[in-house]
C-alpha cells in the first residue's frame, strides 16, 4: 500500500542519516511480489548484515519485524565478497540521502556533486603535505675578518609519538572502497619500525583493528658519490598499497604508529587534531578507547586514498511496472566553468633554468691545526626533470647527490656539490647546500654563504616548433619541498619578439591588475578594495602584486639595509621600517604550495624569476592552460530506458542549457538508467520525471498480463501465431491502442500483421494501428498514425506463395575450414601405419590402428616424415574457395613415405563428419515431405573404389551413427604423377538429396574413404576436401506470422 511505501522510504531516510558503513547506502522497500518489506545493507560483503533489535519504545513489534517475545520475524540473506578486481559501473555511488534528495521536487539545492579530480575514497587530510612547520632561524657569522653572514632555517617542534599508536578522529574515511596509497607528513623510522593502521568503530564504542603496513622505510641504497640519496630534511612519506587488496568502509579511522608528526601551531587554542593516543603497537580490538587528545591547527598530517575519482555516477531506477513516460528533466550546474590542463607535463613542453652567480663554502681543511678556508662555487641546478614528472610531492625524500669536495683540500677543486639522477623527486640549486656536512665536508664545520640573493629563473616552453605554439595560460602552481622558500619573485610570459620588460629579453611581466587571486597552500587570497583595508598593514594585496618583494626597506627606501643582519636593529638605525607588511611576511610566512591565477594570456613560454629566496627545492612546477567550458548540462548527462532491465535504448536530448537538460522518451519503460559523467566539478539538484497524461490500460499492473513479444509470437510451427484476447471491461466505448515495446533493442518500432498469403499481403498489410516509427538510425521514435499503411514494409517474398518450398541456410559449421582449424568436425581413423603390406615394418611410422581406435593424424606429411602436431590444412588454390581446405599428399618421390622394397605407399583410411540438431524444424519434419540436400567439393587420387558421402538421421543424438539413410559414391580422379597439378585442377563437385524420416531430430553429414584406402593401388596419394554443405528443404508455410521492419 501507499502507507507501506512511505514507511519504507522513511526507514531508508533514517538509516541514511547515520552515514557510516552499511548505513550510508542502506535501502528499505516493499517487494512487489510478496508485499513484504526488504531492508538491504549498503555494503554487500559477506561480513555485512541487517539485524532488527528490539528495545524500549521500539516500533519493531508494531511493524511486525519482531514478535512479542522479541524474536525476529525476518528472513536473512547474507552477502558475498566481491572479486579483488571488481569495479562497479558507477565510479561514485550516490548515497541513500542523495538519491532521495534527487527526487524531492526541490531544484534549488544540490542533491550531490561530482568532481572528476576528487578521489571517491579518502581518509585523513587531503592537504596533509601543507601543514605549517615550526621554524627557527639561526644567524651564522663566519668572522675571521670576513663579511660572510647567513641565516639557517631549522624545523623543530614536531609532536613526538614514538612507540605510540595515534588514531585520527577528525577525518574518517569518506566512502567504502579499495585503498591505493597512504601518506604521512613527519619524521618516521627509516629502519621500518613505523606503521600505518586502519581501525573500524563499532556501536558499542570499541574499535576493530582492520589492517596495517610499514611506511617510511628507506628502500634505496644511498650513493652520495653520484646517485640517489635520502633528503636531510624529511617530510612526506607514501606507501603504495594498491596490490594489498585493502578495503575500507565509510567511517573507518586512519592511524600511525611510532612517528613524529608535524602538527603546525601546537596549542590549546586550535585543537583541530582530535585523536586517540595509545601506548604500544595496537593490532587487536580496542575495547575501551582512551579520552581523545587534541593538538595542532589543521589535524593530523595523515592521508589515504583510493585510485578512483568521482568522474562518473550511474543511477538505476526501477518503476516496478511499465509506465508511459514523456520527458525526464535534470536540473543542476557546473560549479567550475574553466577547463584547466597542465601543459608542463606535455611531451612537447621543455624546461630551462637560468641560474647565475656563485656562493661561498667555508670549512676546516686542516683538523690538526684547525685551519679554515673559504672558496666560491658556481650556482648549478640539478634534477630539472623532476619539475614535470607528475610526482607533485617529494615523496619519501628521494634526492640525488654527487661531486663532493675533498675534505682535506683548501679549495673546492671544481666540485659541484650536486648530482642529477633518475628517480630524484625534487629540483634544487647547489647553493641550498642541503648535504653540506652530511655527504660533503662532514665533520669540518662547513657553512654556506651568499646564496639567498642570487638570481634564479625557471622557464617552461610549450613546444619546440618554429615558430613555437602558444597556449592560453591562466594559472601557475609551484610545489616547494621546504616551507620557507621564495621571498621576491615576478611572473613573466614570452613576447613575440626580443623586447619586453621582464628579467630577460623576450619576456614581459604579467600586469598585476590581471592577477585575480593567489593561493597559499589551501588559503585563497583575492584582491581587497583599498577602502576596505589599510594599505600599510594589508598582506593580501601585497601578495597579489607583480613583482613581489618581501624584503625589509628602511624609511629612506633602501632595500635590505641590514644585508642579512637582524633588520630590526639596522632598520631602526636608518630611520625605522618603511614596510611593516613585507617584513612580517619575510619573517613569519611559510608555504609549500603557491598558486597564481590571472586572466588568460596566449604565450609560447612562462618564466618565474626570483632574486631573494631561502630554499630552491621544487618538487613540481605546473603551468595550466585555461579555457572556458562551453558544455551544457546535457553534455554531462545521459538517459537510457528499458522494458526488461537488460537491453537499453537512449533517450533524445531535446532541451539543454547550463542549468537544465530535458530528454524526450515517448515510450513505456519500466527501467531507467541515468549516467552522469562531468568534465568539471558538477552538481545535480533535481530530476523531474514527466508521465504521459493517459496511463489507463488493461491488466493488473496497467499492462496486459502475460503480454507477448515479437519472439514469443513465433510459437509452434513456422508461421503460426498465438492469439491474445483483449476485452473492453470499461463499461463504455473506449479506444484501443496496441503497444509492442519489445523492439527497444533495435529502436525500430514499426510492426505489422500479415497472413503472408501473397506478396500483396506483405506490401499492403491488413492492420494499421497507431505506433512509433523513424527510419533514421539512432533517432527517437515519433508518434505516427497508421504506420503500417503507406509506409515502407518488408517481408520474405519466398515465404508468400511465389516459391514452392523453403530451403534453409547451410546447417554445417565451418564447412570450408575458413576458421583455420578442423573444429567442429569429428575425425575417426579406420586404418593407418606400417605392417599392412607384406609385413614390412620400416618406412613412415604412422601409428598403427589396432581394432580401429581413433588415432589422430600427427601432421601434414613431409619428405622427412610427419612432425608432431595435429591435422594440417593446405592453402587454397583454384580448386576450392576461401583460404583453407582439408587435405594431404603422399608420393613415391618421398622415399620415407613408401614401404621399403614394394614401391607401395602406406594405406590410410578414415572418416569425418558433423551431427546437427534440427529440432527447430520438428513440426515440418513430422508433417512429412522434408528432404536434406548435402554435398561438397573433393579431390581423390589413389587406387581403390570410390569414397562415400553418407546421410544419417535419428530421433536421438546417441543413435545417429546407427541410422544410415542414404550414401553416395563420389567421383574418383585418375592416376597422375603430377600431384600438385592434380590439386590445382581436379576437384570434383558432388551432391545428393534424401528424404528425412518423420520423428527425426538429428541428422549427420559424413564422408569416408573407400575400403581399400589410399595407397593399396599405387604409390601416389592425394586427398582434398572443401566447401561442404547440408540444408533442409521445407514445405511452404500457409499460416500467419508476426514480422517487424
């Protein structure tokens, strides 16, 4: 009843609100056949279940789910685990609440969103790598009458969770599915003693242990003399778990064991990281979790994700019965209108670096006398290929190093202090001196000076063509490895000539008024009007400039007057600071991802120039071409419909714009399928289904009970029809519209009735009802009146009295061996091998048939005897058609094929054939008068009598070989020495026709060699067989039959 349906819908709604595990997509509905309510878990795995619990004030008893004794009345059916390779048709499966919202008659609010870039399964923080670290700056002064002063940036303040299990409560898994990778931002045990973990919350408050694995273990052998090494400043670690078949459910929790984590600003004022902190390596169920702890500003830097994204959603709708549908309308919008693609990763794009100047290295070269020395080193870039390798993060800290300086030398000796190697995850300039004191000049008190102000530029060219291809560039993202990096920069694009106001001829600065926003990590900064801010303290507008100089200025305008010394003192000495905002950014700000967005500029190259920086380590450099999406809502949605749920036709898109797409059906389906495939981020607000006004039809479900399909109408003998009685029970005159919908599979709905008494009956059918017709393929069918009259119709003229009989097509399978194999023919040896003539035992060792066993022919004969293998086929010649025929040659030209001392060839006797089921023609066969025609094309060249073509017929397949109906002696070819010529010219055609007995259900085509075989009458043998056929000749039908165009 309607009340039961509403109760089921409300139960679905309430279950979906729990939004964990199997509740997320749980569904309750009324089964149409039994009238019972069915409740399904949203997870179909074997471990999933649905349990009705009886409690105080529970509605379970009232609804009949339990008895008065609290015993469940339900029948439970368990689920099954999917295959490890299973992938659902719908990349993202909308939840119960989203499905219900889709049909709530509210087109103003989104029901759900799809983003092709967003993973379906993710747990933890997607921005885990962007956690701000606690930094400390240390000034280093060389002294010794030198002017070398520099500042080192140190990371400190990581939260130490050594020998503890930490479980993130803030960011549970978003959906159920298979995991691909797990990542951590922190300091891990490189020996393999740090682990990721997954736990599953239960209703009783406990946590079930699900899975774990090692993360952070060093997997490479370091080669500091010229190869891969591990970074000296670890941060991001990733473990590939794609082959581990780890499946999570929505609400599962991600954890880590034995790690120090970067939590950003730690303190009670911003406790966004809520977690369980448990001493020890937890690998079992946690019965009573401790009180949660809190720290950090953004949550624990843990993240796990699956491989699939929200690029497709498929929604199946079962209307429970066939209904007349007119139109289906979708309402929604693209939340992003710009289509972006990273041109930096294109195979045509190339990177170039523009690095100048040098830096200074000072170290103790004589430990005994503590003598220090300083030497300059030319700035040199390394691992430029890491800029566009699609490895956005410097995962697992894999770098490269080589060309170190000699420790006991007073000069650098031309050493570069860096190396380029495949597998390194980030770009750097050797002035960073990351491995100074580690892999180079270790224990020598080495320090680096004078690098922060050296100019560095990176250029990305989009093609190598002449002239170069331009692109509409509108977005640039740089992923820095270290949080303190650029402090003065400008963005430039290539000009068409050699001019421009950029840092290099041929480049010009992007106008700052065209820069629409910047994004620091995940914080977006847009232009703020002057009247809403104080210019001297506003940082937002500062970062939107081009160029940007985050440097200290004295009141007199002098840039960087302190030259590296603590500027607060020296700036004061020069009259005070002139730029408070710049100084605050210079000192405090950090980022690992910096994004610029600007009005699209068509250009052939992009250049990033920097003359004030700390770290130059970059893990990825992305340059995006931007174009406005021209898609409508209809480009993202497809509607299919079906009457049986297995074969679907496509609805026609009739109306569309950015926010609406309407599809014309004009049909009577029971099943609908909505396929949503967005190119950009996209939301669906509402789906409106418009029914036809007239839904009145006969039958229990609004359609005729036991309705016929075109296929069902062919019952009994060929040409017979099944009668369906339709009675008007309306109590008044009513129009009858006959709907024949099974033809959805071909999308051709023209159907008509003909008695087939003559060609005139086919041309002018006797019934013409309203229907749907369109002769153009892949078009929606239109309503037409009397489609059978004055329309093109088709029939088989030879069934309509102009012919005396009907001949079936060839019943044999692979009759010309054109598959290149002998299947499905069967083959039986009758006799073969040595010992058949005079007891000679030498010669060609074919297997001897004893008792006529079925011994297969080993191979096509050669002059050295038959190699192992099966029956062979010679390529076709003028004798037969196609590419193959079955045959072989034996000749006394090949001594190995003759019996020694006799000149006689070896005898070969065999038979082969096919048995065919003719049950589909049983009515005609049992009426009598059916005959079988069979024949072939063959060449027989040897002594002995004729070969035999045989027809067998029997009611059963098992008795077929004992029921010979007729045989025919086929022609024999004359003896010839030129065997090849015989195959080219002497094929003979033969056939026969025989009566098929009443009661026959199986017939057999068989061909056998003569009783003397091949070889008893001469030394040369040749056999070829091709183009076999067998068909039935049936009487002309004289009764009615259904047809379709």
